[in-house]
């Protein structure tokens, strides 16, 4: 393809990485020509960026500065993406940029940033901060995300963080209970402050934040439906924050099993008694799951109460989040269509659901083999 040339700029030409680049002449400084290089996925994209720069210069706008340092760019990126992030996610991103990325490679300009710089940061994180492989991978993923935006803004021609190898992360094994163990868990939760929360999570697979953010205005017990559109999270420096769910798929309507609807009905009656007992000390809110004073449950306290329930049921250690996997396994055992499970759990892609299927399938295979063993064994004993 022939090189293109726009008046006031250099040629637009292909790069070895498959992208295109060009530049705009910015005059001279001490006898040296100054140029602004721009990048794009297509010649047309580069051409549009060049024309935009030329129009800015023609209107009297100051010429673009040299390539920013990575630390400066990360601040600009965080400002740009903040409106689209949940508060807890933004706090997490900002902390990673400030504590782990900027101190190590933040002074390097974007046009000089290399794969070796990123690889060195990864090695230093593992050695100096003693972060787990999972935490180091999280840092790398955030840098990749940021540099993807830098590519879209035409600041770099490639994402060097995507070319760097991250540490190997072992897949966490979810604890999936058998039907008997599930009944023990539900029995152990009986009478506990989180009884209905456990029942709801086992039967619907809600994320903890979704369950704690559930409000009575989104509950229709007559139709046995709940509407999920918000999530409650603890954010450092801000306390409990109620925000919209992360994705469009997360906003969903779930049909409740009869036992779950009845549990919620009883829970509402208990909450009404607590409200009358607290009188003026009750904090007005519409949350379904609250303390004796009407405040929404704190995720950390829920985790502690859940661990107590697990010990009471004499079950191996498990996380509250494992109840999502338990819900998926129960639905799978009932031959529920994967699409229905995807909608119930609020997965963004069917592949996420199928990955969960693959995990719980091994447990169900063992159950099937045990059932066959019992059946064949009983037949042979006759």
C-alpha cells in the first residue's frame, strides 16, 4: 500500500507490529525539528489523528508536549475511567498504580517503555513486596488495561505490558458441597443472623455484594422475584458504598424457589420486630439484610459469621463466594440449561458459565460413579 502524505505532516507508513504511524511537524527548537508521532490500527485512523492535531495547531492551540511519563499517564487514565468503575474498583486501581507501578517504572516515558521494564517490575514485585502470584498478575492486568487506552489515544504503538509474561497463577479450587453437606450447612445456619442470606445465596448464586445491596423495593414475594441492579461494597476511606452492578448482564431478575421466598418472608417479619425494638435507634434504610440497628451488614462480619456456620456444620473451610459454585452445581445436577444458569448467576459470557460447569462436573462425575458403584454393588450382593 502506498504511503500517504498530508500537508504539514510526514508520511503515514506501516509498522512491523501491524499498526500504522505518522507524524506532525511542530517546527524547530534550537535548530532541531520537533515532531509528534501518532499511531493507529489503520491508515485512516492515523490520518484522522494527524488532521485533528493540525486543526488544533491552526486554531492556536499549544503544540502537544513530549510523551508523558507512565506515572503521569496513569493519573490521566484513572481520571478518564473513574466514571465507569465501581468505587471499590477505582480505589483498587488507584492503589495499584500508586503503590506498585509508579514507584518502579513511573518515571519512564511511554515512548521509551519496553517489555524489559515491565518484566523487571514483575520480578521486583515478587522479590521486594512479596506479593502472591495472583496479586502480581492483578498489577500486570491493570497496566495492560491502562496501556490499551494509551494505544486508543494514539500515545503508543503497542502495548508492551501485553507482551510481558505474567507469573503462573494456580486456579483456586472452589469447595462444592454434596447434597448431604448442603443440608448440613443450611441446618447450621438455622437461627443465625445470616440464615436467610445463606439460603438466598445457595439457591440463587448471588454475589455477596449483590445480596447485601438487595433492597425490599426490588423484592416481590407474591411473584417470587427479585431484581438485582445494585451491589454493596466496603471502600477504603468511604465505608459502605452502594453502586450499580458491574455489567449489564449483572442486572437481572431472578425467580425464587418457594423455600427461599418463604425464608425472605419470615426474615422480613423478624426485621419488623427488630425495628420496633430499636425504636428511635433504628437507622432507616430499605436493605433486606441489616443489623439489629438497621445498618446494612458489613462484608467482613458476614465472612466471620459464615465461617462460624461452616464450623458448626463440621465442614471443611470454604468461602462465602463458594456458594455461587454450589448453586451452579445444584442447577447442573437438575440438568438446567447453561443459558438459564448464565442468566441466574449474572455471568457476562457463556464461557464463564461453561468454565464453572467444567469445575463442578468433576464432582458430579464422582457422585455418578459412586451411585453406579452402589447400584452395581447392591446387584452383585444379591
